[in-house]
C-alpha cells in the first residue's frame, strides 16, 4: 500500500470478526514496530499476544469484572477528565457528541443480529442488559474518570471488541514519561504496519483496565508495567466501524515561524 493510504485508511475498529491473525503476520508486524526510535535506543517495549483460548480466558474475566462493576485500575494511572486542558476537553466533547449519535444497535454486525433473531432474542433486550451492566452506567457514573458511554461504545468495550487477537505492550519497571513517548512511537508503528498488511486495529485503555486478568493469562512478570493493548483483525459490518472522528485541521496545532 502507498504510505498515504495506510495513514489515511487507519481508524479505530470496535467490532472484529474474531478471526485470529496468523503467527507469521504477528511476527512481521511486531518486528517492523521494533524499528521505532527510542531514547538512547533503550527499546522499552515487550509484546505479549493473546489469541485462541488465552483470548477467550481474558475476555471472560473482563466481562465478569465489567458485570460486577469493578472500577478500572490500569498500571498507568488515569486522571479525571476535568483535570485535562481546555482544547483536549473540547476535542473529547466533539467525540462524545459523535458517539452519542450512534444508534443503540451500532455495535451489532448483521451476523450477530441474525444469531440473536435465531435464538429468539430481542436485539434491544440484549443491548439493554449489556449496556446497563457496564459500570460507566452504574451509580458510580464516571468510573475511571471517563464519562458515561453511549450503548454501542459500552457494549463493544465490555466484550473487548470481539477481537480474536490482542497485542499487549509492556515495559520494564520503572517507566518514566520519556519511555511512554518511545512506546507511543512503537504503538503507532504497530497500527501502521498492521494496516499495511490489510489488518484493522483498535488501541484501547479498556484492554488494560483490569491488568491482573491479562497478567495471569499471559504470565507477565511483576517487574513489567502493562501499558496498553491493541486489537488486530478484520472489521465486521457493524455500523460502529463506520465511525470517523474529527481530526483537527493542521492550522489548529501547527506553528511555523521563520
Ligand atoms: C491510548 C488510547 C486509549 C484508547 N482507549 C480507548 C478505549 O478504551 N475505548 C475506546 O472505545 N476507544 C479508545 N481509544 C480510541 C480513541 O477513541 C480513538 O483513537 C480516537 O477517537 C481517534 O479515532 P481514530 O482512531 O478512529 O482516528 C483509545 C485510543 C488511544 C490512543
């Protein structure tokens, strides 16, 4: 693919068809991301990939924690959004407005809808129960400093986007803010390399919200910080995957002085 196509074609996908990614592609993508720059060439990244039964185990544990209303406690601390800068909050408000306008069943693919019909289930009932189980909608409201999510976002997040393969990125303790910059470069290289090979991706805090379930399933040592996760695979036809957010016009964040 042309580089432009890769960069412009990438967007977050929130419902995957669950097909696992072949090991050879995983290796190539991670190897390419490993060419990312880092301070002093420290290369703070480690990657653990969950697929098959291990992925199922993580998803079940996650759904249970969500249903029980367990508050998120990622290794990298979150801060409440009210403490974020003005421009950041304005961008997030625009994003929230877009997601609030999604139809309630936007996270369901046509295949899922057909399955629900076959099981004699009412699609709306399934949405209501999954939605209400998500702690963002509990009495605690903005758990983890996040605002209440609209139904399709809550549903897709709580089932870890139905991904068949997730790449978890960790770093040796103790990481500092410069290491996070290196890891951001690594993560962007991962999504672009994946896109170049025809894969969709989803970077999400939700994947590391309950770190112990991921550590247990992947045997991640205690001296590593679980930083972020990325789903990889193929998008379904669920309308949520058509969501295109607003990216700021360049003049809003670029200054050139000569
Ligand atoms: C570090 C990070 C964490 C994110 N966490 C979540 C998440 O937990 N749930 C979610 O639905 N989206 C999450 N996102 C996706 C963002 O909402 C998305 O990247 C942003 O809206 C821009 O949209 P785009 O990726 O389609 O361009 C996360 C993205 C990043 C980079």
